[in-house]
C-alpha cells in the first residue's frame, strides 16, 4: 500500500544531549532519518513506560524509510534510570515527559545540527508528535489534551505551537474506571480530550484489555470519541497493547507478535501524517478505501 520505498537506506545518530534545566538526569535523544531526500517532515516520538530511545525500531526505521526524520527522547521512567513506582520522583514524571517533548521541539535546530547533514534536509514547518501507551498520553498533551485534577478541573495547557498533527497509539482513556492500583500510582491518567483540536490519528487494538482500567478495549478509543474533529480512528481487531510488537521483536511485553501488524501501524501513521501535514493525501485515502471495501481485520473511521 505505501507508495514510498521502504528499502531506502537510513542512518541513526545517538546520543544527542538536549538542554533540559531542572531535570535530574540528562535528556538524551536519538535521531533516525533517510540518507536521501529533502524537505523531510519530522516526528517526535514518545516511548511507552520503561522504554528508551533505543526501542521501537520496527516503527521508527519504517518511518525513516518512508521519508521522516524521527527524534526519540529517553524519558525519566526508562528502565535504565531505575525510577520505579515507589520512587518519590515518579509522581511528577508525567510532567517531565511533557517537558521532554517541549525541550526536543524547542531545541530541534540544535538537535538536528548534531545529527549531521540531515539538518539541511528537514522541514521544521512540518512537525508531528506520536506516542505509544504512556507516550501517547504524553504526546496528546502537545496536541491539546489536558489532565483533570481530582475535582475534574482541567489542568495546564501543554499544547505546542510547532506541532501540526499527531498519532496516538493505544492511548489512555478517561479516568473514571481506573483500577485501585492505577488510581493510587497513576492519578494523572485522567485525560480531557475535549481541547485536543489538532488533527490526530488514534490507533487501538480490539483485544487490548488494560490492567489499569475496568473497561474493555473501547477504553483506548476515548481520545477519538471525545476529541473534536478532525480525528481518525484505526482499529485493529486482533491487536493487543503492543499491536504485534511495536517496541521490538520478541520483547517481553509482546503478547501478540505479528510483524505484519506492526508494519500496518507504521504505514498507516506515515500515510496519515503525510496527509495531515499537507504532503500527499493519496496514501491515507488508499487506507480509507481499503477499509471500506473489504474485511482486512482492521477498520478506519473518521470525523
């Protein structure tokens, strides 16, 4: 389905240290990009809990081959930092995660200049944010979503002016049905999507049963249902939380290993973002046509 060449060579530069005052540990970033091409759109990607800039190769490499520059920060909750649930810093990591993405976006010129000649080929006017799981809630904040406090009052607006569109993969649903563990340790999982106005693709698995909510897989569609248009929803019927192994092949969290499913997610997001960023509408139109025309085990809806 993709019209681009997925076998084109790509390169990776890491680690690039980003200025992030007040952060306990250095903020480090990896940049992945195709070796050729100009006016390349940029994706800033936020990883899921405990991962790092070194994860999600199946996604990131495919996006780079599709013509994107991808910047991946390592958040404080990464396993390599050893900050667990009981660490007093954990309660505010959700805010640090958002600040990490802001630091990457605000320092994008310097980051790309340290990644070699890709700095001359990136289009800083076409920037998107993407995240998986906790990273999806993090990315959603830059698209306009907020976090409700205990009284239901929306918190600070963390939207970033440089972000034109995004994609949220298995993103947190609303907070009314959190399990006791989640309510105690993850009280920030109370998103308000009514203010998330930027064009966004939400990706959900039809068999994604979260241990953090008493609801079923539909919990992961709240960002689509409750946010204002324009929004699109890709639902993969047999997908679980890692949707085939987004973070890497044969990793411990992957309960539904399927490289084809990972490729579907990567290609759908690439096509959607190329459309939303004003580059090429044909790829996403093809996904919508395919979904409407026959049963592929996945479905696309929009508003």
